[in-house]
């Protein structure tokens, strides 16, 4: 396991048991972001870096009983909390790295990724792997329940022009990784960038 993976697992393992209690009011923001994906009954969707699975219930509601919902995370403790909360009833939980997803090429219609991009050791390579498993024309949502300024303040850091989630930086990164950004919102109450898988 790489040092990046070890660091991510240690960070989230230490916080897994209290994660949902720390952010109890995020549910509506997750539901609104999922609605932005435009999912339909029967679609196949992955929550990449699903953590405790807070997006799984709205994803299941969006694709219905005939759809496929997967939640993938690198940290066993987060997946245990997702199962403890009963969210494994809304989607199958996979212990895996987004750098090597155990899915067929073009298997999915959409990917939802909340807070994931900041934890990717190779953002361009990892986003290319996510693109691999999404059909051409499929959608990616990069989401956070607070915007960049609010998140930086929460973490005690200052935003810089090199911030990966700044619109020009993210647009270029997505373009290099097989995606075309279609919308970008960075507000106090949410961050949501949508992209379409290029042909």
C-alpha cells in the first residue's frame, strides 16, 4: 500500500465512528447534488469515495429498484459505518481504490464523488480511471457540502490560485482526464462541478 493510501486510511479510520455526527445536516445538500446528475430509473451509478454512504439513499431513490448503486471506499472503517447505518441496503459496498476499479469499461452511467478529489494521489490518472468505467456521455459529479472558501476556513488554510478545485484548474484537469466540465458552482453552502464523459 502506498504512503498516500496509508495516510488516507489513517485519517478516515480515526474519524469514521463520529463522521455522521460531525456533519448531521448535510443530507439535503447530498440529495440536491444527486438530483443534479439527472439519473433515471435503471441507471448504474458509483459513489466513489463513499465514506459512510450518505449519498447512497438518494442515489438509490434516483435509479429505483432496477438500477445499480455501488459505494466504493479505501477505508474499511468508513464502510463499516455505512453498513451500521443500514446504507448497504441502498447500494453494494466495495473496499477498493478508485485508481483500479474492479468494473468493466463503460459499465456505469454516472459517478458521484463527494470530497474525493482532495484525497487523490494522482488526480489526472485517477479521474481517467473513473472515466474508463463510465460510458461516453455519462456524468461525473464532484461535490462537497460546503464551498471552497468555507472548507478552507474549516481546515485553517488559505485558498491559493493553485487550488485544484478552482474553476480553471479543475476544467483543465477534467479535460486532460477524459471529461468535459458542463457546470461549476462554488458557493458557501456547496461545491458542485458536473462533467460529461468525452467520446
